C-alpha cells in the first residue's frame, strides 16, 4: 500500500497530530501488506512530525519489523535528515514521546 503524505498536509509536514494520523494509517494495513510512505510534493518536514511518526512506529514494532514493512519513497536530503534524526533520537539516545502516543 502506498500512503501519499501530501494528502495529509501538503506540502508541509509540521503537525504531530498529522504524524499520528499517518502512523494510524500505517498500522491499519500492517497485517495486510507492506507500506510505502511517498514524500512526493513534500517541501518540508519538521522535527515534531518526524519524531512523532518514527517514535510512534517504534513504540509499536521493532526497528527490524519497521525496516521490513515500511519503505520511504521520493524523499529529499532534508526529509532524510529529519527522519534519520528521529531514528537516532529514539534508538541511540533513548528519547521517547511524552505526547502524541496512540491510545
């Protein structure tokens, strides 16, 4: 399944609430098929969005499961950097969210 992030908040991904919605959409299809996150037409992603997306996913599944089931497509260097920083914050620094966790 392909999730076009521009349908959530084009062209700026800034809201942690939107990231939470993307995460919910990913896990709505988790048992059915792998998920591609398509960043086409996205100009900017904030740390708040990236942290919420990545940390919520890693709260539910392991990094190995995530790598196996989620693909990031059509990213830019800026997007890659924001996503990679979020992974580093969670996996290497042990930072977790205090808000925007799934219910």
